[in-house]
């Protein structure tokens, strides 16, 4: 299966009634190459989206690397369960496992696992709150990662009625399990996609149905007659939803998206200097820097961020887009203009006006995980997430004649950095970061900017970072 095993094991065990089937008309050609690239999946419990997963397969000198990551939070039978997972497997061309690593958090408890297959068995090292443990699992024959259950039958030709027994590594349980996968038949999934229907016994007492296309891509997984469904999603939609959930700080994605750092930043509001080293930063994402932050890519691919910038560079002055209304920043709307005029009163100094507007938004707009599509909606509802706060402030500021732009990145909160949106206003010949969610002007130095703009394409760029970026505090001063 393409989801880490533990994500759905938390849910339930019960019997299934099989779904209607169609049969193979002829044997299929054997799959000779795994589907390379990135695949995205949504996880639904009934009609509710409760999680996501992302699968990446790349070729190596000796075979393939299979990376899977995901997050799920659901409430079943009166209790809530939350899990996030990042797992990586190195396999030979025939899918036989060579080595692996995993970082799993179940209900907030972290476990890190690494291991490799040796002549003596499966050597595993696990690290958790209870310390480090080492063990070797006995092994007879070939060992496979969980994903082999969906790929191995196709590599054998996927003959109807054929079943295979594979020794599969269960990373979370740290066990080798003998699992069975059966080729049920060929079916057509909407909209006209040919798929191989497989069934395995991953979950005790529960049949697990999977549909895989002829190239080896999982299209759908169904547990208990569709009660829990994992389904392939197009990348643009998945990336937009992931970025939205991270910025909304929803429970679904909060643990997965948090960038934990050591040492902790105990007083972010009092920071005088912050130096971060980031790994996993997308190579195609522009490095935004100016008078406030310096961003440098190192020869090893890591990114070094220093705030404030020790060598400030000139920043571009405002453009027409920073002054004019936009679809979700309707600064020309009569209600927005009237509210801006009411808040500023007789004040004419742009910096003082900006502070009045920011303080009003922070005070009057209540925090919520939902994101209003327009600042006009936020003005009426008086609630919204950080994006709602930033859009409303930007609308009011532009209505007051202050060039303002919407920006996003990360900010330190609690145990680490969370994805966040705020604004920048052009005051006194410089771009000043203003956080109307927290009423900070200027925003504290734990605000690290990654993206300018608030279109779906611009916000979607964050999705390439979420769950991948790691941060290390190299220096901080109060």
C-alpha cells in the first residue's frame, strides 16, 4: 500500500463485503519499470477529508528509492487519532528491500527508525522518548517494503486469481509480516481508467481493496466498502490544499507542517538576531532577501537565513499591483474604504495609519482555522485565519493609500516554526513587515519570508516545502 501502515491501522478492524468485480479478458504484460515521480493522494472518512499522502519514486544506481509521507487525523467511535509519517525505502530493481528510515508521530509521540537488511537479519535502531533501542529481526528469504503489495503482482504479470505471499516490513510495529495479495481482476474506474484490482490482508479481519493502473500508479484504496478511501489527486489541487491547510494551521496538517528546532526560541518577540540553516529547501524557489533578511544557498544545498540582514540590499519600490485592488483584496470597495477612513480618523502620517489599521485587525478579527476568500467577507464575519487577517489589512492599507503586499513564510510559535501569512507596507522608503494576526509592527524577527503574493500559484509554491524542510538554529540573540 502507498500509505504508511500505521496511518489507517488506527481506525478500525471489521469484516468487509466485496465490491462488484469485472474479470480479466487476457493476461497483462509484466511491469518492467516502476512509475517514477511524485503522486498525491487524499484520504477521506465518509465524505470528510481527514488526511493526505505523497509518494515519490526515484531511480538509484541499484534500484529505486520510495519515499512516502502523510498526515491523518480522524475521530472514530468517540475518540480522536492523529498520525504523521515520513518513510523512505531503498530497494533493488526487483523491489527487495535494502535499507529504510522513518519518522513517525502518533498522537504527538515521535519515533525515529533506521535499519538495513543484513545477512544476519533486519538490523533496526529506534529512537523515542524512552531512549534508543537496537534489535535484529530474523528473516528468511526476501523482504519487501509495504508498497510492494501493489507493485509486485504487476511485475509478475498480474494474472487473474493469482495470489502472492510476501514478507513485508512493518516499520511502525518493527516486525516482519507474511502478507497475502490477490489479483482480483481488471476494472474500469471513472472516467474510463483501466485498473488492476488487488486485495490484501494488511489489516486483520478487514479486506483492503486497491486499484492500480497498468503503469503501477495507485488510483484508489478502499477499506470497509469505502468508509475510508485513499484516492489519487492531481498535483495542482493537492499542493493548493496542502498549502491552505498549513497556513490555516488545521489540526490535520499542524503536526506534519511544524518545523521543530533546537534550541527553542524562548522569546521570539525580543529577538535581535536569528540565524537559521535550512535543509530541504526547494531548488526552484526564489531566495527572497532585502533590508530585513539575507538568504544564501550554500554549496551543499543548505540555505542560510540571517535576520536582520548584515549586508542590506536595496529593495524594489512599490508597483501598481501593490497599490491597486485585487480579487481578494478589494481595496476599492465602499465598505473597505469607509472602514479604513473610520479607523484612521484624522491621522495623516502613513506609519501611524498603518499601526492603527494593524491594531484594529488584530483586535477585531477573531482567530479561526477557516480562510475567507475575500477581505470583505472577513470584515463582515469578523473572523478568519492569518491569511484573512493579512488580506483585510492589505485592503484597508491600500484603501488608505499605503502600498502593501501579502507575503507568506514561517513564524516561530510554541515548539517550532509554522507556516504563516502577514503583510508588508512601504513606509519611509522601506518595506516594513506587519503582522495583523498578532498586532506586530514591525513583525518580530522569527518571521522568515518565502513567498510574495497571494494567488493560488504563488501560495502553491509553499507545498514543495511543507513536510520536507528542516531547520537548525545556528545563532540567536535577544
